[in-house]
C-alpha cells in the first residue's frame, strides 16, 4: 500500500467463521487514527461462493488468518459483486512495518 502512514497486505487469507474455514484473497490496509489513538485496519475480501453461501446478504464476525498473523474482524454485507468489506481495530492480521529509521544529517 502507499502513503506515509499506511501499511497493508494483498494476498491469500483464511477466514474462520462459525467453525468453518474459507480460503480467500484479501486486500487489507492499516492506519493509526489520531482521534481515538487506535490502529484501524480494513479492506476487501474477494468474492467467494462458499463465503456468500455462509453469510448470504448479511455480515458477520470472522477471524482473518494470513501467513504468520491473525485478527478478528467484522464483515459487512456483500456489495453488488459479492465482495465483503472487513474492518477491525488493534493489531491487524498482517505484518506491520517497523518504525521509520531515525533521520541522519
């Protein structure tokens, strides 16, 4: 992802909802929100027939697993292309870049 304060992940993920797992593709982003002092992450889950069958036209809560990371997020209802938006706060389900290196003269 781009930007001075954005971090992200694009790739394979596993969603765990109601004891079922669904392998999906995701595009996720994280941003520190200065108004509440928390890290917020969000993104899109690519359309997947099994996910649509499990959730129908409603959203839900799911654990998002990416290689080496996991977090719980909230899925919205699907858009017209059967993609789901997912949001969460706290540590995201992907690696964060470290702090920027100190500036040198």
